[in-house]
């Protein structure tokens, strides 16, 4: 295809799309997703349902799980673990990151350890958590906590550390106290970062939650996955995976909106 | 590190050791360091560790290799062309969002408990940062430098060789570093969830027998694997990308 022709097609396509409110990029993404779904469905047509289910079988499995009354209590139990672990990670991780950002000495002390734990596979600690805490709710909360905290601490620290020095200097030259600088300069600058860290952390928390429920005690959604696995019911596994994906997306979206609403001076940072 | 830094680390170290000693004395589950050492030695001598380690390294090597040779071209293509980008973006994001630990039971039904599942999960874990970084690097090639070079009559090859590549390579190498860390994480998750083979079997066995030192030695080995692999790539990174301090 000649370049001129391609450009012309592009211009006319963009003309069509510019009249609708959806951008070209979004259309292309949607076409991409649709192709993926159709490929999956096509591959599933001549496979046995229990082995490779199509999309309708997966949604069917989800509605069966819902109708059997297992899904909602499981989801509630899972969310309880998730929120408690995530909440603890926030109330430990944010102050830790902030104090590292305000105190260089503390930062240079803790940074190597936090970075090492951040890159280390935290999931490897699960067997030890089982030995210490047993197959309990607390153990599962501990896994969620450990999955989320490093992301939150590191991002919070990053924001506090990169607070522009000139603003701090201005505050100092007007005789601002340390508390004033923290409250009026560092914290407002850091808040979008804190939200970014929470956004990343909540995604990891969901992963920690399901790993804990699969490994520590077969509970809630994890137990449903295990049951489906034992019955060789792939659709039952994938329906929960789908549910977890949607859960992760919703929580991430909520935190994104909250950050746009609560920190309008800088709605979003890329970390 | 300055003298104050050494001092702080020494104090921190002493505090940790003290807490650990109290933990060893007060609780039943904390093994002493030499007990962990003995357990590790025993596992080596019984020939349990080497096969598990071989299988793990093999899975990481294969999965990571495929992630590199797939991830870099895909990422670069996404960075250069925004149509490719918006077409593939949902899939890249999906890879990040999917909780693979929940998917492993399905993967076990499809592929069994052998190396395929490990390779697959390692691949998906490693490919994400490699694609993202390659894309970011290709997308942010410094326009002003390219313009300047062009206005001095530089040809395409010169621009790619001296501007685009040095810019891109620092991103790619950072992606490779993040990728190896995630590769180890992916491996560990599959090892834990598949308790029929490899490290999963070892952990399962020692946990069942309440041999704490045995569990600790395997856990420490896995975590060290993650830290050392990332650290190694970081060293290589600072050699290759010496122009970006």
C-alpha cells in the first residue's frame, strides 16, 4: 500500500472517529480484545467443556457458583482478609515512607533492606508464616500485609524524597518549623504518591490474598478454586480468576478516582 | 557510606540479632542459623536440593529467555507505533492484572505438574516489565537530539546508532533487571502451589514433619535466588549503561 493511500485512509478513518466520542486508540483496543475473545471461543469449540471452556461456560460457572450460594459469603470472607491486610499495610507503610523521606539517616539505614525485600519473592515466606501462625485468618492477613507494604512504603518514600528542595528552602527562609514543612510542603506533595502506592499495593494485596487462601487454609475464594480444581472443572477456576481480575480493576479504579478527587493539585503521578 | 551509616547499620544488626536470639529462646519454631546451615547441608547430601534447583533454574532460564526475545520486539513495536500500542495494550495490562496464583490450578489441569507450568508462569511474570520498559524507551526517544543530528546531515543509521539505541538500551536493560526479579517470583509461586514436585515437594515434606530448619533453609534459598539474580543484573546494567549514572 502506498504511503499516500495509507495516509488518506487514516485521515478518513480519523474523520469518522472524531465525530464519535470514542478515540481511535480505544476502538483499536476494543477490536484487540474482541479478537482475543473470539480466538479463545474458536479454540474452545472442539474441546471438552471441563478441559477448555468457552466464555459462556465460564460465565455459566460463575452464575452456578452464585446460585449455589457459595460465591457471596466467600467473596465477603476474602474481602475481609484483603481489607484488613491492606489497611494494616497502609497505616504502617505510609508513616514509614514519610519518616524515611523526612529523615535521611533513617532512609539510608532502611533503604537497602526494604529494596531487598521488595525484589525478593515474598511468597516464599508463606511456609514460614504457616509454621508460625498456623492455618488461621491472621496468617492470611499477614500475607496480604507483606504483599502490599513494600510497594506502599517505597512509593511514599519516593514522593517525600523528591519534594522540590527550593520549596522547602523557601519555607525554611520564612522561618517554618519542621512540622509546618511536613504538614504544608512534604505531605501535599507526597499525597499523590501515597495514592499511587496504594493503587499499586491494592493490586498486590489481591494477589497475596488469593495465594494465602490457596496455600494457608483453603478458605473463601481460594477454597472454591481448589474445589473446582479437584473436580477438574476449569470453568470454575477461570470464573474465580475473572472475578479476581474485576475486583483488582475496581479497587484500582476507585483509588484512582479518589486520588483525582482528593488531590486535585496533582491528580496522578507515574511511578 | 559514611561513618554514621556504618554505625547505624551496626546498631540495626545488633538489634536484629538480639531479637532473633530472644525469638530462638522463647519460641519453638525459630531455628538457629547453624541449624539452618546443617539442614541445608543435609538436603544437599541427600540429593534433594540439586534436582529441585536444576528444575527451577531451567524453568527460569527458558521462561526468561522466551520473555526477552518476545518482550523486547513487542515493546519496541508498541513504542514506535501507537496503533500497535492500543491494539496490544489490553493484553499487556491483563498479564499484569491476572492473579497467576489463582490461575495455576487451571494451568495444572492443562499442562500437568511438570516444567511447562513453571516456564509459562515465569514467562508471563517476566515479560510484563520487559515489554513496558522497551515500549517506554522507544516512545520517549529524544526528538530534539534527533532533529539536531538531522540538521547536521546525519543519516538514519547514525541517528539509530548514536541517539535512539543508547536511549532505548538503558530502558531495556532496566526492564531485563525487573524481569528477572519477577521471573523468580513467578517460579516461587508455582513451586508453592504445585506441592508434587521440586521445591514445593521439599517444603511440603518439611512442613508436614515440622522440621523448621528444613523449611527455613529452602525459603532462604528461594529468597536469596531472587535478590542475587536482580543484584547481578544491576551490576551488569551499570557496566553497560555507564552513560546514565
